[in-house]
C-alpha cells in the first residue's frame, strides 16, 4: 500500500506502507525529483531505470519486516538519517538504519515482475510517440524487442506508419432545378 505525500510532478513523494512496488522510471526531467519513503529511509532514483522496493514480512521465525531496494536498471541514492548509499544496476540495499549494500541476481524474477514487463511492453507498443521517445525497449533482431532492465524479450510486429489520408475539398453537386450561374448562361 502506498500513500502519496506530494503529487507535484517536480517533487513527487510517496510512502510505501506495506507490500512491494516495481517502479519503472522512463525519464526524469531536469530538476524533478521522485522520492520513495520506506520507514526511516528515502530512495531517490537519479536515472531512468527499474526499481523494486519491498517490505517483506517474515512470519516463520519472528514477526518482523525487512525492507529492501533492488535496482534492476538505473541508479538511486538511499538516505537514512545522516547515512547515504548509492545503488546501481544489480545492487540491493537493506532499507534499515545501516543501509547494507549487496549484489543480487537480476534473473531472480516473479509474477509481479513478469506482469510489469508485459504492461511496459504493451504501453510501449500502443503509442507511436512512446516508441520514438522511449529507449528502454530495443530491437533484439528477427522481430524481437528486449528490455534489459526487465530482462525480457517480446516478439513485436511494428508496421510502418500509414501516410495520412489525402483530404480533398468536398464540392457539393449542383442542385436540380437551381438557377444557372452567369457563366453557364448563353
């Protein structure tokens, strides 16, 4: 569950209260900020990429929650009080006061990851303008597109854009019984 703290596009702030979020950042306009708070930490993506933030509940041993940031692509800065950690592709940050940084297997994906990859691809394919602006989906040969942040490939049939239809002025037919124009009189 997330709570929007500030919806201003130049300074968007959200709080992840429980669960997990997979955030795909396509573009950060200069001077704009996106901040995701989890507990006492704040994560700020500094480049376009794919970020997974989750609060994982451990109910087997003792009831506790572990919060983690995983960077599948891009870069982020994580802050907790006076501590700061830089996170890059393939880096995981434990979102507690220590901000322990480690590597993780980017091939370790689940159903949420697969769904988000398909959604990203479908949005990319549905908008010709997005295909011209967005660079996360790249040709992978033989009609496939890949997204290295998601670690997936999808088959794509991109047709050439049809030329716009030719618009001809509509000339109304002469009305039956109408008076002839001076040019038509003999």
